[in-house]
């Protein structure tokens, strides 16, 4: 109501100015300035679609046939090891397979294998005295459970119609195989790196990485190893960006959000079902969850997100392009114009989602205690503790206690997209996909890279695999797959990038 009263007062003053001695001229100037501002905003929006790189639809890559076939055979066999996190026999089998499949490469590198299955490899520089600080490539060997809905066997590694199917095809056996193929083929050519190249493959990334990447990071830190750059899994090469097939893009992660779990517990006195209290434990808990999901932390426009939005303007409709082209003036409208697009909204704020809830085990019994889990993906600027305070403030008048769960971390630092390593990676992508824009972004989930952050000032999260919307959505879902030519192109991108280091 205050806003409406202020608006009404403004209109009354504006109209009354026409009766004042100089009011007409003041109003004319104001209207002219407003019209000019609107005109400038419209022109900026119209030109924005042509200012940034406008790629053509991605043509199917045609990588080296021999390289692609060898990589496809390797990935197909690797998928057959059902390395769901915690399956030690399957993990041991996969590690032994990789050692046999890439025997020459493993023989020429220093190899450290953790008992649970994580691998740390070092490919030494040709000239150790002149070598620069090392660089590390990361991935993981474990996969999430297959889940329901598969049309075929989740761990068959079947090759059909140019596709390799099975859990881990993209996340993350595909990238690991592509890295090892790149190293092996470079070694066959007699290439030796100018600096040490490390390869860290964890065995438990899908369940937190505490026994794999965390242990490897601690070991490297004790040895005093510091990296100029670390490359882990992350954004992919998307055939369609923002739902536009005419606008493919390479989405390169320069940071990642933190995953943090919050435990909610509602407690009420015991009562009979026929004489219920005003608020039951489940009812209070449900109210708390509704408040949390409805009142998320405020929107925040970070620099890499602003750059990503600007670079994505050619893929946007006019309304969204108008808002993005005129930032920061139009920042208050960001949430309004992107509220129906969850991927973009996830880059603008911390998200909180209810993932579990439990109460009475009986249909005819009122529970005195009900519990829920709310999982947050924290954007830079928020912390586990600040979000905890936010949630507690929201439910302060309810009989609900809020505590941090066992999974808690803070968001990563943001690496520069102006670093020479980011540019070298983009150049390697452009050698295979010439017109493709490289767009910096923030990963909405977490990776093993968070453990390695103390070891480098530049941590990039990117998987150079070409994915359609269908292939991208199948990661962690049913019928995960990768196209053989996309795998071959990833090998070539890794090869090119390693040569540039």
C-alpha cells in the first residue's frame, strides 16, 4: 500500500506541475529524458543479439577414426565394471583394467593407488630443471546407482547406432578414458610435456569424496605440491543453450556452489488422534518446509554470472535480452524475467529444497517428533552458517529445531576467466568447434575440485564432451550415453590442451 500511495503522490505532483510557472518545462524535460532512456534500452537490447559470438548449430564432429575407436572400446569395457560407490570388487577390477589397457602409459608415469581405488598419476616433464609449476587433471571412477527407468542394462557398455550406453558414460568414466587416451596417444607420438602433468581419479566422488580426493589433496599438500591450474569435471559442450538449438555453447565452470544439508526436527507434546493439537509435528514441519522453499536467500548477481548472461543474449527472447543488456539498471527485474527458468535462477541465488521427511510409522498415531532434511546449494556470498541463521529466522515461531547435517561446506572461490589457462582451454575447444562461444559459469553442484582448491589459484571445471539436452539430462538418470564421435572429439581437445600447457 505504501508503494501505491507513493506512486499516486508522484502522479499528482507531476500533473500539478503543468499549472506551475516552470512546471511544464520540467515535465517536458523529464518525459524527454525518460523517452531517451527507454529508446537507449531498446537499442541496446536489439544490438545485444549481434554483439556477441553467434555460433551455427554444431555439426557432428569427425575426430580421428583410430583414436575414436580405441577410446570407444575402452569406455565400453570400463562401463561394465559396476563401480557404484562402495563396491570394492568392481573398483579393483576397473583399476586393474585401466592398468592393463594403458600399460605403456602407466609404465611411463609415477603411479600412486589408494587401497580403495583412487589413482594419482604423474607424467614428468621432459626437462625437469626448466619445468614450470605442474598442472592437474581430475575425474572420478565411481558412479551413482543406476536407479529405475532404464530401457537396457545399465552396465552393459553397449555400442549401438554410434552411441556408448551405460552408467558413467558422461559422469565420469567418459572423461577419464578421454584423458588417458590423450596421454597414451601423445606418448606414442614421442611427445613429452613441458611441465609435470598430474591426474587424480577419485573412487568416492559421488558420496562426498572424503576417502578419495580429500586424501589425495592432503597428501599433495604435505608434499608441498602447488599447481598452476587444476581441471576437473564440470560444464559440457551443449548442443543447445537456454533451450535454443541454434545457439550451442561450451559452458566452462569457474566456480561451484556448495552442497549443505540442514536437519529440521519438529517436537510437540503427545496427543490422541481424536483430540489433536492445533499444530501436529508433521503440520509444523510442513509449514517450516513451505516457508523455507518460499523465502529463499536474496538474489545475487556475481561477475561470472553477469558475463554468462551477457554472452548468452543472442539465445534469449527480447524481454530477457532487454533486461540483461541494460544491467545493472535492470537488476531488480532479473528474478522476474528468469523465474520460469530454473537453471538460470540457480545461478542467481542459494537454493533450498526439501529432500526427506518422516513422522509416525502408523496411519492412526500422531507423532511427537517429525524430521525433515533440506538440502541447500549455496551461492558465493552465502555460507553454511549464514544460511542456517536464515532458516532459523524463518521458523523461529514454530516448534522446529534446525541443525547442520553431516554434509556441509562453503562455496568455492571464483577463478578468473581471463587466466591464460582458461584462454588455452577455449582455444583447444575452438580447434574442434570453431564458432563455439566459451561461456563462464558456476556449477550448481559440487565436485572433487573443492578439495584441491588450496593447491591452486585457478580451478576450472569443464568436461569437453558434446551433449544434447537428452544426453545431459540422462546424467544421474536412466539411459546415460555418450556419442562415440563426441568421445573422440573430447580426446582431441584434451590432447590439444595438454600441448598448450
